């Protein structure tokens, strides 16, 4: 059997980050998106689209904060994390404006 090499964390353009998240269907009918590879990133919305838009805004804000402060982004390895009930795994890409220097 041929072994396939995986390219992890490859992104489509510079300043683009890949976040892994759980899309959770809430009991009230809304949705939450919670990143499981970048602590502190999560959001909600009435629809999947609005939850995703809000999640991207939150992710950009968190990443920009780390970059502006010169702190390494604290990525977390996501292997083996339990999946929450009523959830689906999603990959979300965000592009963050470069820091003016």
C-alpha cells in the first residue's frame, strides 16, 4: 500500500489561517461555531451562514491581537478531541491583514 504524505496547514494565500471548528446546532434553533485548534475563538448566529460570518470576525480579531502583540499564535493539536453532541466538524479559512510596520 502506498503511503500518502499529508500537507498540514497549507493555506491558499499569504496571511490566511485555517481554523478547525465544531458547528453545533443549538436547542433554540441557532448555531454556534467553536474553534478547537485556537483557544478563545467562537461565535453564534441564527443560521449557519451568520454563525460562520461571526466566527470569521472573531477569529480575525483574535489572530490580529496575537500578531499585534508579537505573541506566537497558540495553536492546539486537535487529534483525539471528543465531538460535541449535535455537531459537525468544519474547516474555516480567514485572511488577516498584514501588520503595518
